[in-house]
C-alpha cells in the first residue's frame, strides 16, 4: 500500500441500529461488553480505525452477533491496510456498506474488491477510478451480494458503463448511480439492454450527455421495467426526450422522475401530463426548463398525475395563469410540497394559491424569486387553507415591510430577513 488513501468510511452490519459511541480511546476489554449489551438499534461510530481493528481482531466476544452497524474512518495507508486485513478476518455473516473517497488507488480498490463478498453497498463517488477501475468492479467475482453501487464523478465514460452492463456478478444491484461520467448514448444503451441489471429500482444518470438515442433506449428497455426512480437531470433531452419517456410502455413503476435542466418546453410537459405510463409518479422535478403557462396548465389538468405529492417547477416561465391553474386543479390535491420559485408569478397567482382548496395539504411552499409583492404576501398570510405549512419561502418578491410582517405574524418560522 504505497500511495495515500485520503478518506474512507465503512459500515459493518451484523444483526442489530441509533446509539452512537465514539471509541477513539476505548480500552480493549470494553469491546466485548459493549457487543454483548447492544440492543437491536445500536450503531457504533469509530474515529480511530486502526486502533479499533487491532483491538477487535481476535476478540471473540465482539464477533458475537450483537452489533449491527460499525462505522470506520480510514485516512492513511496504514489504516487502509488494517481495514483490508479486517475485512479478511471479519465474520462471514457480516454485511458491509463501504464508502471510499479522496482519491483511492486502483491497487487499494482491487484489494478491497478481493473481499467484496461481504459488500452490500459500495460508494466510490469522486475517486476518478476511470474505465479501468470500473472494469475491475465489473469483473470481480466477489460482488455477488452488492445491491447498491455509486460511481458518480469517476470519469468512467461509455466503456465503464458497458463494463457494468456486461458484468456477470452484479445481478443483485437495485441502485446504480453513474452521475457525471459522460457515458453518452452508447453507455446508456448498454445499461438499458443489460441482462444483468434487471433488479434495478433506482438509476441515476445525471449529467451524462445523453441524447435522443439514449433516452429511447431507456424508454424501450425491458431491463429497466422495475425502476421506481429515474434521474436524467442535465442531459438536454428536450421535448422529444420527454415525449419518449412519456410514451414508454415499460416505465410504469416510476414514482420519482427527475428531468431538471433538460430544455423541456410546454410540448414535453404536456406529454408527461397526458402519459398513462407515469400515473404512479409521486415526485416530479422539472426545474430549469422552458415551461410556460401552457405546460403548467397541462399538469394541472392531467388525469394521470393525481398521486403527486411533490411538484417542482422552479426556474421556468410560469406566470399568474399557470399558478392559477395549479391552484384550481382537481388533480393535485395530494401535493404536500410545491416549488414555483423563480418564475413570473405576481400577486394574482399568489392570491389564487392562498385561496386554493386543492393545495390545503401543502406543508412546503416555495415562491421565492417571483414578484408577488406585499399584496401577494398578505394574501398568503390571510389564507384559510394553507394552515399546514411548516416551510415557506417568499424571498426575492419585493414584499416590503408590511408583507414581511404579515407573513411573520402568521408563520413565525419564516426567515426574519425577508423583504
């Protein structure tokens, strides 16, 4: 172990998880006593990994099956080597959640993978392991129990995505994060057609330069038919991509859909609103697109989005007409969170929201960066239906002292700095 491993965090799961204990200076004899007295909700957090491992190794009482979660911090080669040795000697029934960050070497990664049969979750975000590291993961015969893999920010490219897709041992994966890796359409198509990844329920492909072909592959994928969460933020899929997702016959289990920053306009939004496939959505994120009043009205009039509890339309071009449509919607009565920040909503739109029967279940409302003024703020403060709010953001609305005072009186939890 010649190069530096800057930071790693590991959770060792045996049988039992909310008590937290710092064992930095713990005498060796106390480990067994703690192991024998932990309840089924115990978590031990360790600051000195090397000292703990030296103490715990060979301690039969500690290896008794009482501890559920152990968290280690590894910050240098000596502790990394101790960790690897501990993984080798730890109980066979132990499941491990492992997070390594700070620029691990390929040598260290391969050493950890050598004990991968105990890994349940592997988080390597930001390590720049590249295609070579990803290929080592995909080729490992020890990762057959892995259910969650996070490879965000690792420069794996299309080749890395293809390696994951072709892996013979990652068949238990339910969560896969490949965000910020520039896998493109080629890598996306490999994931979508993989025969290994059929158990995936969560797929994060944030900022990967995915275009029409990649979006089409996802929409038509039989492999991804169990997805409940799909993240395609910042891929510039446009209206055509949104329409493709909306027309999919296989994505019917989706409950969360993230299409932030994709240059989607009213046409794409209308397709989503009319989609029969997306009828199970509870969370829809369309932040930073080109959605106007027509798109907002389409969502409000949708017959299929009635299960939505969270709707985020921040940073679009929605005005009073769109806000009024959402407020009057017969579909959106289950919303508990609504974000219309940074749009073009004025006092009329704010008043419609304040008087809405549809939005009476809201606990979070974000209208920051609009132009509702003092009149809009006062309308919200006087609302008879927004009584469940625990989060309210009206910053950047020129509400003035009078508006701020009205809001503060009605909702004392808000920021005192509003103007």
